[in-house]
C-alpha cells in the first residue's frame, strides 16, 4: 500500500462492504454512464481506461460550468446526491456568489438514451428558514447533502456548523442538535471553514454521518501533517429525530481534509479526501473505510492521546491516476482532470457488474476553477 500505511481492510479484519448494502443506495439502470460531450465516451462492450484496479474512467462533463439558470449563477456546487429516480440528482450550492445570494439546490437531469447525456439543470429550489424567508450566503454555507427515505433533504452548513432537514420544496422542518465541541471557536473547538463539509445517510435510514473537514483544536495533526478528524454519527430516534451518539477517529493523508462521505451501510463508508498545494494543484482521493469494531472517541478530550487507533481505510482511487480524457484546466494541476472536488455520490447500475460513482467539483464562483462532473465505474468487488 506504500503511503497508505494505516490498517487496511481485509476479509479477516474488517466488515464486508457488501453489494447488498450498496444496492439499497443505488437505483437500477441499464445505461452505460458516459457523457455525450466527451471524446472519451465509451460504448457498451468497449474497453474503458482504468483509474485503478476495478475502477474505470467513464468520462467527464463541464456542461454546468459558468452557467446561469433562472436568474441565479451556477457555481459553488459543494454536494451531489442521487435521488434514485433514474437520472435525477440534487446539487447544493455553498455560499455565493454574493453575501445576499439565496441558499439553494439545483435539480440536475442526465438523460438516458443509448448512453447518458450531459448534465442539465431542470429546476432550482430556495432553502427557507422557519419564517419562510430564504437563507442567504451570509448565514448558510451549504456543504453536505443527503436524502431521507421520505424524500426530505438533510443539508449541512459550515457557518455554525449546522445540520437542517428540509422538505423537497425547501421549507425548513427541523434543526439537528450539534455537540458543542464541533461549533466554530470561540463557542466550540472547530476552525472556521473546516467543519461539516460532508453528510451521508445509511441505506436503512438509521445512521447519519458527518465529519469535520479539518481537525478540532485539541486534536490537531501529526508530525507528518496527517489531520486527526472526528466522524460524528447520529442515530434516528424516531419521533425525537436524529441525535448524536458516537464519534470515530479518522486520520487523513498529509495535507488532506475530509470533504464528503458516502454511507454504504451502518459501518461501511466511502470518504473523499481533498487537498490543495499552491503551484501544484489539487489532490483528490477516495478511500474505503470500515467502522467495524472502531472505538467511540466522543469522550476523548484529544485524539492526540497515546493509544488511540484510527479507523481502517484503504485507497479506492486517486483521481490523478485517471486519464485526463481531453480535460483542460484554467489553473495548475498534476492532471488537468483535477479540480476542487467536493461532491461524491453513487449513481445508477452499469452493465457488467459495475456501479457508477460520480464526483463533482466546486468552482467557488472563480474564473480559475471549473464546475465539472466525473463518472467512474466501480466493480462490485472493489466495494467489499
């Protein structure tokens, strides 16, 4: 494993990230997941280039980049969630382009024909507070998004941070409790703009996961620059709603932060790590993670305490290892396909026993970055 020297998942030491668990997340589709606007688009039965063992590069699209839709600027797309309704996705905007911009999510459609078409915006929905007034970029920094079985949306904001539940029309239904330590200093121990960047609901709807992007002040980082991250698990208590119940110790690669989580089951996750180095560009890696047997560290004052072990992780794919597919970049990147990716979601089924996994980049409403969607095909065996 080289750089990835943490405990690795094995059939004897970790939970099986099973096909059945993932199937609950993913709706079926017979279409091959590629984009019509890219030269790298593959046809059924054709060879597709590899990013890693069992992970195929299926194409990318910049069709959403620098668009306008119904008077809104399309950008700052920080979370992507598959609705399970064939070709429909929700994409959450963070906080822009101005402080008065309304908080919102876009409904995206990727049409199914012989192959899937390029992403298209079909609707925009404003997120509103209890009085019916829109949240704005000044009080809502949308970063994580997941859907309940009832079709409601759970969205995290980095501002406080917070997790709120909205109905599909964007009306506020409830605000989940957040343990004090996760609040931004001085109220809590979190760093500004380093809080709840991720959000994921397990397929059975029982467990909700989020994580801080960067470490809490007492947790810090190792001498090698690895960030000590807390994954926070909520549990659905029925009429009482979601309550925080456990925390787990996750150790990033040097210089990386946690920007998205996908829950394959109660104890099986995909974690998206992202970093940036000036003059070099972005690092974007997806890891398979097991919480099986992991210690609850909610009572630990600091993750730097001796004897604490991080959860098990194994590299699924480094996006820099994918073919560029003809992508271009306005900045400096080790691979022009790379950008500021913050969204990760499973998509539909693919032929040949694969699953689509989509990544989406956040352009920060900047001319130097791109809004891009990348599709990967992952063999079921690589999700175990």
